C-alpha cells in the first residue's frame, strides 16, 4: 500500500478563529492550510487543518495520527510506502516516518531530477486530484466558520462524500 501526503489549497479565512494564520503568499491575509493524506488511488485517508503560516513538517505527525481506517500491519514482503514532497525534507521527518514502519520517499531540496532513476510512478498528482475533488465543495473554498472543529468537520464530510462517489461510480 502506497500513500502520499501533500499540502494543498490555502483557503482564505474571513474571520480570525482557531488555526488561522497569515498567508505568506497572499499579502499576509488570513488563511488555512489543508493537509491531505491519500492512498495510491487518491482516496482520502486523513485531513488536517493548520494556519497558513505553519510549516509543513509540523503537521505530519497529526496527519498520520488522524488516519480514519485501521492500518494493516506492514510485512517484510509487503512494505508500506509514504511519498512526501520537498516541504517534508528534514531528518526528523524521515526518522518519524521510519519509526511508524513506512518506507519514506521524500524528494530532496536542490535535487536534480534529470539524474534520478525513477522506480515508482509520480504520486503528487494523485493528491492534487483529490484536492481538486474537495475544492468542488464551494463551502470549503472560503472559511466562514470561527471554530476549527466545524471547518475540519466540513472537510471530513467532503472526504466521506468523495469516497462514497468513488465507490458508487467506480
């Protein structure tokens, strides 16, 4: 089983509430960062929100803790992979991923992609596609909820509807 984590869509916030922060890419307006963990087919397994000014490496532990299904035990002959983008390229993150018995696949900063032998297909587009599925829910594009639990609940409901649609529509 392969899983991928990526940050996506800094959603604008209109109220100062919990887990909002100054967006570094949008003139320091308030924003919320949504972090999504998916399986290799793009089915959402975990969703976490943080302020837009919180670094990615600080959200990985909470993202891995909030997986909604029971994880099968990894075996030697069937390891579980975790693909991460460059925002997670830190020794502490790699150590935490290995402690949770995942095989880490982390892109390194400054890495030249021309000289790398690729053994796996690219996984980032799978997470980006899942993010666009969630962005179809207009209620999630701008955060109007003051409480972080309410906004996270809406994101989790959107994830449930996405999974339901994938099961029914194939």
